[in-house]
C-alpha cells in the first residue's frame, strides 16, 4: 500500500508539471551526484575536482590528473525513486579538463488502474484492475570543459540536454551552466556555479513549456593536515532557481571530511538534514563511497558510488 501511495503522489507531481508551468521544472537536477558529495551535505561546489565536477562545478575539472569514470546509484523514498549518475572525465591540453555526464531519475512500474465496470461504483465485485504499467523518468546529459586562467583561477562551462517523460508525455530542454574556482591558497578554494544562465526551457509535446530559472551555488573548501591525515571543511549555499523566491534565505550546507590512509569519514548538514558517509580505497585506482541522508518525513536516502582512475 505504501508503495502505491508513493507512486500516486509522484505521478501526480509529474503530471502537474505537464499541464502547467511548474515551479519545480528542474528540481530533479538538484539531487546531487556522487556519494561523497551527499555525505558532505551537498556543499560540494568548491571541492569538486573529480569526474562529478561536470555536474557540480565544471571549473573543478582542471584538477584532473588522469582519466576517471564515476558510477553512482541511489535508492530514494523506500526504493521507489531510482537515481543514477554516470560520468567519464579526462585532463586535456586546450581544455585542461573535459567530462561527459549522464543523470537519470525515474520511477518504474507505475500502475494505472480502472474499474471492471467503469459505469458502477467500486465494490467487492467491481474492483480496480491494472490497465497499464508506465514509467516516469528524467534525463540530463552534460558535456563539460574547463580551462585555467593563470595559476589560481579556473573557469568551466557545461552544456546540458534534458529529456523528461511521464507515461506517453515527454519534453526536451537545453541549458548552460557556468562555473569558476579560485585557489586562494594551497588549502583554501572559493567557487561559484551559475546554473541555467539562459533560463532553460522545457518544451512538452502537449504544447506547454516549463522554464528552469537560474540559480547560483557558492562554496568554500578548507583543507589542512591533522592527526596524520587530512581534514577538509566545506560550506556552500544555493540561491535562486525554482524552489526558492526572493523572500527566502539561501540555505547554508556544510560538510566535514577526515581522510587517513585508506579510510575516509564524512558528515554533513543539508538544509537541516543530517548526512553521514564512509569512503574506502581498496585499490590505488579505485574509490568506493557510501552515503546516508536523513529525511524528516520520508525514509532515508542511501547512495553508493565508485570512482575509477585509468
């Protein structure tokens, strides 16, 4: 029963975005990428320097030392919502970092029902039957590049194509994100990512159009050696976009990470919700990360990701 209730609510929300200009057209793009970032309160914009940087802040791609591939899977809301992320990144010469990333957020096996006899009220001998099984899915494809401008400053650009599907209804959209990162000192970095700078249109095949409003991510990362390892503290905020208005204050997210040898411990706060994480390095070219995010009203989110260097 709980599963069907979640399916109903999720489908209703998706359908609302089809028939009206939704205030949350791009909300699925705010779910994050990578278990490390989730465990650190999603305050990752100044720390991202791996294959997830194409999503978080493309300027961070200049930190790549070799080619990387990143895989992530998350189960949200009792496993109803599937959240997946894939990215391949590499350093370069003209562009000092490049990445190709794919985000998918979807609900499978949504059952639409109808009565055996639609002309009668529901009863013991007129029960609802499954008429069809559909799915709802959102996709975003990122193509990202970054360049250094001197020793301290880097800028990056991500062009993204969006595809949304709710049963037989679908939509397409195109947008651009612009990122910057400034290395204030060897252990301190400042960063910003301006998302959807052109107000990304989402054009449905029902002749309606949603628009993803621009949003700004700001962040700071501070790393220092401690107790034989390295401790990193990050803070970040997001303002604008679809889910906030001018009267709202930008929520402040924060995360703390301690790395020693082959183990990393993480904790964070994302909009008053607590997050925890564990990182393992079983091989010199492989990182495994697990994250937990608390939800006040819904069940917790668990996220697993792997980062390969080759």
